[in-house]
């Protein structure tokens, strides 16, 4: 076997391991998320993803504007399975003209969350605030971080 064939074989093995590990990581992480129960019936707020692990979670949705909304907040309250308030998160709503919509996303840290309520309020209330997680990394950011880590340890 020539040196060129060995290099190609090793590259194929590395790419195969990378693809397999990426698949297993995604399956492993996504299988730990459980759906949360919505406790309100506001038709103006559409939630298309609400799930949580034991320690964190994510709620994503869309605010559909039927009236002029200006200077309001979206208040999201999280509850445990025994209806104990775990915390509140607020998302500021942009000035939405009638008929427009705005996407929203809340990534949070809270233990054992099973349900949530969403409502629009004019101002923030005092109470237990959620620990908000910064935005999730995108695929290119993850790949770049992996390459940089590999180069640091390889050099």
C-alpha cells in the first residue's frame, strides 16, 4: 500500500468517526429533552417547541399581532410537577403593527421544569428570575471550535 493510499484511508476513517460522533451526540442530547405542558390558552402566542431536560430547557414560538402592540413584554413562568413557580423570564416585544408577527426564543436553566405559562404584560414584575442561557451555538461555530481545539492540541 502506498503512502498516498494510507493517507486517504486515514482521512476517510477520521471523517467517518467525526460523522458517527456528531450523530451520536445529537441523538444523545435530543433524547434527554422532554416536552413541557402549556398551562394557558392565548391564541396570539404560538409555541412550536417547548421542552426541557432536568437542568435546562428551551421555548420557541411566534407572537401573532391582532392589535397594535407597543412597549409590552412576553412573561414566561416555569413550574415544577407540583406547580411550584421556578422562575420568570421576560422577552421584550418589538413595536408590532397589526397583522405582523415576531419570533421569540427563551433558553433557560431551571431544574425539573414540567409546565409553563405565557402572557403579555406591560412591565416586569419582581420575583424569581430565570437564569437565561445565551444563544445556542450554530453548526459552523461548533465546527470552527472543534478545528481550533484540534489544532491547539496537535501543535
